C-alpha cells in the first residue's frame, strides 16, 4: 500500500499505510502504552512471515519512514538472542550491505 500510494501519488493510500506502520511501531512511549497488550506484536493489520521485519526495515528506508525504525529494531532484537541468528533471509542481505556502504 505504501509503495503504491507513493508511486502513483495516491495521498490517502500513502497516509493510511504510514498510519498503520506508525500504530504498529510507535515512536513515543505514550503511543507504545496506548497499544497496551498489543505492544510487542505486529497486530491484526500486518500478517507475519519469515523475514517480515527485514522487509519493513527496507520499506522504511526506501520511503523515508524512519520514525518506525527504533521499534522495528527492538522487535527484531527481541525475537533473536544473537545477531547471527537474525541474519536477513536470502536476498535481503545485499540490500542492507548496499545501504551500509552508502552511509
């Protein structure tokens, strides 16, 4: 939704997708508390699959939705006890490596 809204300049769709991400990955403690028991889960609007957090990080970087990144990283680290076990799924690593070289 986010990519399509941005690509085709559909502001309502773009804003709705950003709103969904910001509700799922709040950038303030107050909004985290509002989520209550849902905090720490992806909620009902985002269906989980292997590698979803890496896709969300990639999407946030591509669309400059950087405010969600701290909580996405928290989700990622809370689900994996070591860095080696949280390696990106096949095909994701090259994107992150290229972003690291750009900075």
